[in-house]
C-alpha cells in the first residue's frame, strides 16, 4: 500500500476538499491523463445482415436539379467533408447519368465544423413512408421504471450504420462542384429514414 505524508486540515462545517490535487495524485486517488487505446478505426461499421430498400413511387416524375452554388470560402470544407464520407464508405461517386439529382446545402456549425446536408425535398415526394410508429416518452418511461443505471449516447450519425440496397441508392444522388455522388448508407433528410431505423432497432433489441 502506498503511503504519503500529508497535513490535512478539517474545518467544521466546511465544504472544501480534504485532499489537494498533488496529494490525491500521489496516493493514486486521482489520475489525470488516462492512456486512450484505439480499438478500431472504422467510424461507422455497418450493422450485420441489415440491408434496407427505400420504398420509391416510380410513377413520380424524376427531378434532376442543377448545382446550387455555395460561398467560395466554404468550398474547401465541402470537398474535405466529401472526401471524409468517401473514405468512410458512406457515399460513392456516380459515373453515369442520374434521373434524380438533389443539391447540397452546407451548414457551418458554431464550432467551425461543416455539416453537409442534401436538399431532399423534391426526392422525398417520390419516397413512400411506412408510417411506422415512433416511440414517445410516455411509451418509454414505464419500461425503464425499475432501471438503476442510465447512459447517454450520441447517435447523430447512427443512420450511417445502415447499408442501403444498391437498387435504392439512386434516389440519394447529389451534385457538388466536383460531380455526382450518392449515399451507400441511410442518410438524414430521407422522409422514411426515422421509421426504417426504428424498425431495425426494434427487430434487433430484445
């Protein structure tokens, strides 16, 4: 057992720590700068044995929208984001004509990061929703009434874990200054995405 000589002052009805930072570190009570080991470098691993098809109404006339110009200072960030999505196997380059083409809408966050959005409003007119019910807090609270441990997860990119069927990818085609790309994974902006994702969660959750 490690020992460390220290003078501890106890103040009646006091509210300050009895141990200072230096003493706590020497005793091993406080550790700063834990070593972080990278277990895997795949940002968005695909869900195993999951391949979804987007229900598309083929009677709707396809809409091919032109490139929507963006501010020049944002162009470099957009290309970096596209490269990031390509490297992560989230999108793929389109080397043939596409009936459906949507423009991109880059949004600059407060922290300087870029969020690449696709304006899917016209394409969503041809995407059919399944109208699968999404759970509400009133529905979830009774299920966790006896829970003792809770955690908070950030699943802002969770859709990217769901692979799209190759026959459905054409509806996600978007245009940039460097050409056409389309999503290989489920993306935000598709009107049926939350319902499809919820069905997958329910199917794979005991």
